[in-house]
């Protein structure tokens, strides 16, 4: 099972997934208490299988943040 980790490069689609993907680096990962919640705990890594919908928020090196559904593994 592969892991998404702080420091990984991923493809991110801004505008809630509507923009063309661009390569960015993860600077933070938060696992939310529930899907769609903005409250949760910070982690250094998470299984890619669990990166779905709005269960995870990631911080990006371009100054943006994103829901899980907006990022894809390279």
C-alpha cells in the first residue's frame, strides 16, 4: 500500500478540481474528524487508499490548501 507523505510531489487541480492539474509539493496533511469537516489531526503520512472526497486537507507549497479529491499521486 503506498503512502502520501509530507514532502511528496502531487498533481493538484485548483478551483475545487476544475482547473488543469499542476505539480506541487505537500507541506502538510490533516486527517479530518469526518468527511467535509475542517477539524482534524496533523499527520506526516497517510495511505493513498484513504485519500478521497473531503476526508483529508493538504497544504501545498504554492500557498494553497486542497481537499483530498483535488490531489492525485504522480
